[in-house]
């Protein structure tokens, strides 16, 4: 990633993350650190269960793998609002967009831009 884009992603107040096809975190910016309380090195290589409430995990992973297999999502051009968890166990409400990332016309992972919309 060129330096300009890297700085733009890293300095964003919104969370920006990238996960591979297993759902393992491969990029976690400072915005994610602020929202969720985990430093990048604490989540790198771990799957998204670290921020997904247990009762929502099965539904998440069913949808995740369906999109990974089909390349189709009903959430394109939409912001999703879902429950999430912080490092200290606080319940959050996050709003996010999801992007399907490809290389050579093959899906390699997903990125998301995330905002904390938890009521104060």
C-alpha cells in the first residue's frame, strides 16, 4: 500500500479492518483500536469472534461463508447496524460497510469500515 493510502487508513477515526477468507484479522487500524479497545497486535491472526457476541456468531459465519463462496451479498451499498463487543466486554452497536476484496478475479477476503453508534 502506498504511503499516502496507508496513512489515510491508519489515521482514520472510523475503524478499518481486513479479514481473510477464514475470518482472521489481517489489518486493524487505530480507529478499530479506539472502538473495540484491542490493539492491533492483540487481534492480528484471530478471527472476528473476538468482537461478535456469542449469540450472533452462527448467523454471522453462515452469511460470511455464503458470501465468500458466492461472491454475492445483499448488503452491497448498504450500511449494516449490528451488536458488537469491546475488549472489556461492553456491548456496542456498530454500523459498517463491507467490501469484497479480490485478486485476479478471486475473492481473498473482506474489508469493513466501522463506526461506533452506541447510544451514550
